[in-house]
């Protein structure tokens, strides 16, 4: 009986082992947004602790929120538009890796880049 269960379980896990690139990208987008939000709060709070009452950190915050949403929607649309057959195709792994790298560079780099830009503008014009 145990060997029969193992065979059935093994057969099910082997069938379920196919990759769904849509789901994987969706998971990465969700985690990237969480990471982005945490970095945005951390970096922006650091920028808000500047002397004076500059509106630049608040402007940076608005731009950061506005910039990431369309980019993530673009990634999401590209991958959710795949058919079930395309989503399980192992030949699109390279495309997935490229998009995943771009997504993470955007999610991690954008808060730092824009905060640095606005701090530079505050120094230049302040």
C-alpha cells in the first residue's frame, strides 16, 4: 500500500513539476513591490530628516509611487497574456530571467536613484 501511495504521489509531483512562468513572474512582482516599498520608506524617511521644510522629499515620494506601478503592470501584462501552453514552455526561461533581472534592478535601484537625485537638487537649489 505504501509503495502504491509513493507511486501516485511521485506521479502527481512529476506532473505538477512543469514551470508556469506566469506564476513565477507574478510572485517576483509581488516580492519586488514589497522590497521596493520597504526601501522607499527607509530611503525617504532618511531624506525627510533633512534640515528645513523642503517639499522635494514629498515630491520624490510621489514620483517613486507613480513610477513603479506602470512598470510593474507592464511586466505583469507581458506574462499574464501567455497561454497555458506558452507559460509551461521551457524555452522562454531566458526571457523570464531577463525580465526578472530588470524588475529587481528597478525595484531596488529606483528608490536610491531618485532620492539621490532629489537630494542633489535640494543641495543645488537650497
